[in-house]
C-alpha cells in the first residue's frame, strides 16, 4: 500500500432533495441545538452525555465515561511537565486505543482541519500518511520510521479516528496490530462507539482538552497500600506513545 500526505477533505454539500424550507429549518435547528454540522455519529456513537439515561455502570474519568469490557485495561497518561492527565488508553488483545476529548465550536467540526495538521506533522517526521474511509468516516493511517535495537529500520503505525459531537471533538488513535488489521480492530471500534463524552457547560476555547481524572472511588495499585493485583482494569498513570501526541 502506498502512502502519501493526506489532503484536507471538503465537506460534502447536501443534494437538493426537494425538502426546501423544511430542510433549511432542520439545519437551523441542528445548529441551534449545539450539534456540529456534519454530526453523523448519532447512529453509531460515540455518545454525548445528554444521550444516555444514567452514568451507572461506566468508569467515570471526568470528561469521558468508559464502558467496562472483559480483558480491557485502562491506562491514564500524564503530561510530565504539569502532571495532569492528558489521555486515557484502552489496552485490549495486544492493541491499544488512546482517547482525548476537546472543546469544539458550536456550529462546526474540527476533524477536517486536525486531520490535515496530523498529516503535516507525520510528514515532518519522515513518515507517510493516507486518508482512508473507515468505520467513523474519513480516517488517517500513519506510518512513522523507527530504528530497532539492532540498528535495523522499520515503522510503527497508528490509525487516527475523529468524531465531531455537540461542542466537543473526540480523537481516537489505534496502535498495535489493530492499526492496520481490520479484523483486529473490531473490538476497539466497538469500545469507541460506546464512549460517552461529558462536555460540561463552562465556556472553553476550541481545542482545549477536556479534563480527565481518576475515578473518585478508584485506588491505583501500589499506592497507599493497595496491592498490585487490585483494580486490574485501571493501571498506573504513565506517559503515552509519542505518535499519539501529534496533531
């Protein structure tokens, strides 16, 4: 498969289906309700907090609610300089899915612009990127060159997914075998669909990271006398892979 610099996708213009004023009215109501233009996620997720009946049964990480799954491990990633939690990574079946949620404008999405910037960042690091149709619309598959311990050359791959929701943008980055293998990605895609984003009502500038935190009742293994085998689904916060920090 050949890779090249991704190009910015242009929003598809709606066809004239004879709806006339009704179509314009529906579009206006969509913008007024705070749902971003081109928000097609309602039929497939991820979800907004207003679209679920209860937070019960989810792992509450602040701006993100995660549905538990057998074999799933959650890893909170921290920024070294500030020690704040900047991402949550879901490890499952030898692959990973990193999640970050950001504030977004009320009436337009961020993914088109961010996708282009990711492509530029990957290219600047000597990598290659390709836009591909995916489970959540247009996605990016990136390859970055790496050097093995024996001096050999290789690459590491990452699959970037972006979803524009009502006043938020959720980015998912798949790493490991699932980044390139469709069958291996199915379980992570299913988990991504079930993620719930809590935007909150506070005004925030676009692209500002929505706050993540440890669950209020969680105990991190190895901390304050908690045994290492406790809470296997929640691992100690650590720094995430560099490729997932671009864009």
